[in-house]
């Protein structure tokens, strides 16, 4: 199991970004959350088996969201063992 914290920069708020990410998560065995940040970025925290997390992150950057993303900053974190499912957080 691995965990990743990802910050997306660009025009990522007000375009359905979080809802699309949650929809994409259904296709992978991952747990986590996605939320808007006050500075205009979107934060994603995700954990799962390495190939599932990597596939999910690639699916985000290859989806129609691609045109809204200007930058991606990825950091390793501890797996989110206390979480179940994938949610949009406030």
C-alpha cells in the first residue's frame, strides 16, 4: 500500500474537477478524498496498491480535466488506513 498527496494547479475549481475525480476513482481500488483549497488549487489524498494509485493518477491527467491542469505536485504520504471509499471533502 502507498499513499500520495497531490496538488493540482490551474483552472481546477468551478469546473467539476472534484466530481470527475470522484467518478474516476470508482474505476480503481483506491481510498481517499479530494477538496478545494482556499488558494485555488485542488488537493487529492489517495492510497491503495501502487499500480491502482498510479493508474488512477494517470487517468486524472489523461481525462478531459487535462486542459484545466497547469501543474501537478505529488508527495508521498502514509496510506490512509482509517478511510473507506473515496469522498469529496469540504
